C-alpha cells in the first residue's frame, strides 16, 4: 500500500480506539487521574498501536509479520490485564469487559490496516454500542422470560444455522421451488411476529400494533397479516385493533410498490400512481378508523397478554403454504403459455407483489399493460391476505378486513378505469 492509503488506514485505527475510549472514559470520568487502568487516551493509543503493528506485519510479509503481530497482541493483552487486575483488587470488584474492549481496540486497529476499513469501523461502532447499552441490556435480561429467550434462540438458529445450508436455486424439475427463498420468507414471518410481540410489550397495545403494521408492511404485509391474525385468534376481544394493524401493513405495501416503480421506471410512476394511491389511502383510512374504534371500545375489555413471541407451528405452516402457492403459480403459468401478463400477475399476487412489480417496471410490457398487471397483483394479494385473516383469525377478523379490502380494491379499480379512459380520450 502507498503512503496515503497507510495514513488513511491508521486514521481509521485511531478513530476506532477513540470511539471505544469515549465510552470507557465517560463511564469512569469521575475517577481521579491515575486511579484507572485506561481512559480515552489509552484506548485511542491501543487502536493506533494495533494499526502500527498491522503495518509492521504487512511490511514484514507472511510468516514473520503474522508472528510479530500475534506476539504484540499477546504482550499487549497481558500487560493490560495485569494493570486491570491491580485496579479490580483495589476496588474489590470483578469484571473483564474493559480488558476485552482494549483487546478489541487493538485487533480492530490491526484489521483497519490489514483488512477491510469498513469492517473495522463497523466493529468499533458495535463495540461502543454494546458498552454504552450496559444498563439497557441488563434491564432487558431482567425482564426477559424463558419463552422469549427460547424464541430468540430459535429465530437465530433459523437465520444463521439453517438458512446458509439451503441451496439458493430451484431444486425441482419445474424450476419453481427455491428452498432458500421459501425459508427466508418463513424467517421473515417469525421475525415480524417477534417484533410485533416486543412492540406490544414495550409500547403498549395501540402503539405496538401500529408500529408492527407500518414497519412490517414495508417488508411483508402478508407476514404482518399472519402475525396479527394469530394474535386475534388468541385475543378475540382485541380483534378490531388487530385488524387495523393489518390494514396499516396493506397501506404500506402500496407505498413500497410506488417506491419500486419510481426507482426502476420513473416514467411509469405517473400512470400507476392513481390506482395504487387510491387503494393505499382507503386501506390506511380504514385502519385509522378501526384503530380509533378499538381504542375507545376494546381497550376497556383488557390488554393483550402475549405469552409466546411466535408460534413455530403456524410459522412452518405458512412456509409450507408459500411453497405450495409458488409451485402452483409456476405450473399454471407454464401450462397457460403466452396467455398474457395479467394471468401471471394474478398468480404472482397470491404470494407477493414485489416480483411482478419489478418485472413490469423494467419495461417488458407497454405502460397500460404494466399498470393493469400491477393492480391485478395488488388486488389478488389483498384478497389472499383477507383469506388468511379469515382462516387464522376467524370470522370476526375476516369480515372487517374483507369490507375494507373490497372498498380499497373498488377505489383503485375506479381510478384505474378513469385514468385509462382519460388516456384513451387524449390519445384519440
């Protein structure tokens, strides 16, 4: 590396040490000079020291350089631990966090010189956050139940153990089933269930469900519907409030579609916006009305008492259903041949709207066909989520969801027809 790059990398090493030192120094700011093992300056110098030894190792080359860096790290860790031990002996305390933080400052400084600058910087930020959130994390542990811990571990295993093992390609002769994508969607269902559980627990019924709907709808409104429908089955007295959350998620689906179209094909946005905005607006207003009714009517009947962050059986059933729908859509599309984008849009909309939106936005069809196809996918997806709400949450949840969805689809269709008529008149 040249001199400029070396200075740049050493600057990042120093910055990482300063960032970690800021947190450690602030926490011990009331200590007198000389009464603590390390503060802001020591941690900053530790990060720079790791960077310097990384540069020395890089100049020495493989073998000798690696040995020199490893030896320097060991000596640094031993000396730091000795001083920290004396401090803990004086204070009659126990703790290894400061030692680990110093070792990380040294190691991340070396990484900034020898490896990825971005990874080193991100590591420094992560260390500072974990150190600063000590009291918050301890409070979470105190409030955490055994069921929450179990669900969190299961979710991590699903994401970081099982997901990487699955092939990210289709595995059937019909080129329809991708195990990685299906399991990723299953993880999303579980994750949104967990987020919804935490939102309700920490923010309360109304704010928590609204957060779940609005934030989860950006990822998967279908997943939100499944999550809140399960809650409605367990807590029928809060069904109006939970239906409002699903409608908020549906409204955010419309926002997501507009964002995709605007990013991929801005010229198509003007044509597709009227029907999508109308559909999303009706869903959002309906969600707000039901939220208001739920606040004034059902709040007196008792708050939500969630016992399980997510039901693994329900999550796996949805993953299986998604695989069946994906396979059926692909098979029917192949048999239909070139019957048109509308049939493909209807089949795709059963599971998701993103795929057909991306396909139509890329310019594979004329603007009128693209607009109609995207709206068909939205309408079918809205109907599919109504069926899920009815199936999982029961009739009491299905009826208000069905009425709001029907009004939204009708409003979108009216705008679509009106826009198409205006375009035909202007063209003629």
